[in-house]
C-alpha cells in the first residue's frame, strides 16, 4: 500500500461522519477529494483552491487543468468547419482531446473511488461507481433529446435539393419507436455523441478493475494490455444501431482508462525514474516531431510525396475506433513531456490565468455535457444565421466563456451546499455527485 | 508537376460550350491540386484511341437530381455533355446506375450485371454517404470498397472514386471522416483517382462561387453544383486518361 499512501488524501470528512451519511452527500464530499480540508477549516470563509497548499497528498491540479483544456478542445472539435479548430491538438499529431479526457477520467476514478474502496469496501465503492455510471447515462439521454430536437428542426426547415440524400438519411425520425429504444440501449448513438457511452461502459466495468488494481496493480494493467491485444487481433466490438459497431470501442479504449487508474494508484511513482531519463525524453520528442510532420501532410497534401509508400502502408489507416497504437504512443509521449516539464508543484497552477480551465476540469461531467450542447447550438447559429470566420471565432470564444461561467457557478453552488451543513437529502445529488 | 489550375481547363470548357451554358466557367474553377493526381486511367487512354468511351456511374441519391438518375441536370449527364463537347472525335456515353439507399457492399453486388450489360471502360463510383448514415463499420466499408475496386479492375474497367458532398448543415450530424479517410486510403492503395467532391464543393462554397448554406428549396443551386461536378469530373478524366494529348490539348 506504499504507493497509495503517497497519493492518499489528508483524511477528513468521512472519518467524522460515517453510516448516517446518505449516499449523495457522501459523494458530494467525495467530489472535492483532495481539495476540501477538515470540517473546521471548511467553515472558514475562504475556500478557494488557491489557498490549498500543494503537497504530494493533495489533488493534482494538473489533472483538472488538462481535463478542463480537453473539454474546451472537445467543444471546439465538435463544431465542424471552425477556423478556431486549428488550435486543437488533433491537427498536430495522432492523438486528440479524447485520449486526455479518458486517461484523466481513469486517473480520477481510481483516485476517488480507490480511497472509498479502501475505507469502506468494495460494495460501497462499487455502488458509488455504478451510481456515477447512472448519472452519465442520464446525461447522455438528455443530450440525445437535444440532438433530436436539432434534427427535427433541420428536417422540417427548407432543404436544398442538392442535399436530398443526407436529409433522407435522417429519417430515423420516421420510426421513433425503434430509434428511441435503441438510443436508450446505447446502440443508436448520433455522431459526436460517442464519448459518454464509452465512459458509461468503462464505469460499469470499473468496480472489479479497481478491486484488482488495489490487489495487484501490475496484474490489472497486464490484463488490460492483454485484452487490448486480443481485441486488436480479433476485432471484437459492441454492436450499434442501425448497423456497425461502436465508434469508440470500449474493449480497446479501456487500456487508456485502466492505465490512468494504474498511474493514480502508484504507477506514476513507479514510472518516474523512466520518465526522468534522457532516453525517454529523446524518444518522446522524436516521436512527437514525427507525428507532427505526418500531420502536416494532412493539411498540405503536396507534402505527401515525402512520405515513402512503405511508411504509409505501415501507418495508415490510423484507427481511432480501436485506439491505434500510434495514437496511444502519441498520448504517452505528450504525457511524458507534460509530466517532465510541468511539475505538480509548479506555482502557475495556482494562478488566476489557469483557474478557468481548472474550474472546468473540476466539474467535468456538467461542463462536458454543456460543451456538447454548445457545439450543437453554435453550429446551428453558424449555419442558420451567420457564417464566416468572424462568427466562428465569436461562437468559439463565447462557448468557452459560457463553459467557464457555468463551471464557476457549479463550484460556488457545491461549496455553498457544503457550507450549509451536511445535506441529508441533497437536492442537487445529480449535479454534485462526484466529479470523476 | 500539375501545378496548373484547372481553371484553365474550365475556361476551355466555357469557351467551347458558351452557347449552351449560362453558368460561367469561373464558378466551377477548382484548384489543380484538388483535382489532379498521379493515378492514371490506362484503359480510358487505350479506349480513346479506339474512339469509344463508355462510362457508368455507380452511386446513391447524391448522384441524381430530383430523384431521377436520368435527369439531364444531374452530374452524370453534365459529364457526358462536357466530354462530348471537349472530345468531339470520340463517341461518349455515360450511363448512371445511381440508386437511393445503397451501401458500398450492396452496390458491389450489383456490379456484375452492369459490367456484363454495359461493358464500360470507366466506372465512376460514388459511395460512403449512405454507409456513414447507417453507421456501417468503417473497416467493413474499407473492405467493400477495396473488393469493389478489385472487381471493376478485374473486369478491365478503370475506376474513379467519388466521396461525399460537403453539407454544412449535416456536418455535425453525419460523421463522414472515417469513411472519406478510407476512400482516400483505397484510392491510394489501388492507385485509382479520387474525385474529392467534399473538398471541391467546400472550395466553391468558401470562395463564394456557390452558396451551400442557402436554405432554399429552389433547384437552381443544385443544378449549378451538378453542372460544376460534371465539368470537374470531365477535367479529371481528360487529365488522368491523358486524353488531352489524344486530342492535341493538354491541361498544362
């Protein structure tokens, strides 16, 4: 357990109140794992994160920072034909914000529920995890309803005859019985709504994974790698409706999630020697440069002649569905550089400038859903009313500002809830329930 | 090598067909790098010497206009008209087999019959949109397209692949990237030209030539899009089939 003690939180909260605490309020306290201090301190007027001293046992603010950034990037990437998309990392290498999001989600899940499992056993921790999966499911269905509203609008509005085919294809509105049931079963997933279903499945599988991770982290990671390898070979995947399979194959993407969890439970410490070595750094930098040059050939087709055929044959297609090894390696290289050059104790993490991203990262489920909604809404505004570069920039910036404002509001709301005594029946259980 | 902008070719097209066309050549201009590649149409080149060029179009609804594959305004007919105009010495026939709701796999099943009946020299194969709508596994799509290209090649037919339309309205509803990437991949692997309809239409929209955002039931824009696609395809065929040389005209 030495590795877990390195990341263990300063004990508070649950040592004081135990069985009488309802599930939701316990989760509400969980979600500030590492951020909140003792009950006595919490009654103090200032409770800002900036005031919390950064120490090894504290929550790693880098996680919140990068998850917040990933949420912004996912929002931007979900608005097609947006000039601001040029800033997102998928244009400069193989991996994109999805990898960051899933890795950090695995990391925080292990961090929060691992503690819960050690203290209160697998049944309590497991049911909390399943409760979280339920929240994710509800959020997904909510987004689905918004999506259907947009489709319905497009279908009823006047349509250019050149797009007769695309409009006919949206005829799943014609058979709502099947469509809605399949959506509830997570089989029918409109495009760009694939991340939450992946996350739901990963959370459903998480209790036994977490249990094994705490028994033997190496065995759990090994099993995960084996599953990934088998999946690579056999091409297993979950079925989708009306045809095909899941866009993000959970059997492949679990690797990143479990790897994140493994890092949270001491793996990061074990890797630190490897990460500090010059060889690792050189390989990571060389690989990122390689990925960058390949990415440039996507944007400037003329550069394609510089890619030898054998390399293209070996490399393409880069499979996002099954988390291509090239993508995974690209994420590892990015993560290695980040960990190396951005230490946990970096004072900048406390600065005002990074606070917006950190706030978003700390309320990730709400901000994620909001981001998906805003990307629909922004795209809708751009298509129906104004388009052009100025509008793309305006929509992108406005969207991110709304995400920040709502994140700040939710944080304030959660902290005021906590301040007003232990909520026996938290009305905001869904909102406040954990931020994994 | 082919740095010349296709506009030159379009201007030739415009001059040749000025009497019949109200759409001016600039509207349809396409940057050369979007249109021309290194993959040649050998059989088209050989057939041109025999003075007969039979082309079939396989596709879905976006290869038709107003629901009719024989519409004189749909791009297969516009392609035929443009080729006839530009290559007056050749007998040119373009026959469209575009049908709604066809996945790539389904279309491949229909190839044999058409090949037997029509004995084409060139097949223009537009696919991917319906597969994307149905959410067909991109890998299966890749296999189907590869199998289809092989089948056509084995029958002695040249192939041009055509990808999806650019549609700003459904861009965030219909995820087509995986399918268009796979089409690009097959085109590269099998060395067949890819007509990048998506990039070309987007170029027309961004340059202001054709407003694809317009919410209108008016068919004028659709007609213009098909006219321009027909012309651009003709340029691609002439270039990749080296028919410019046959006719004493070269795009360079």
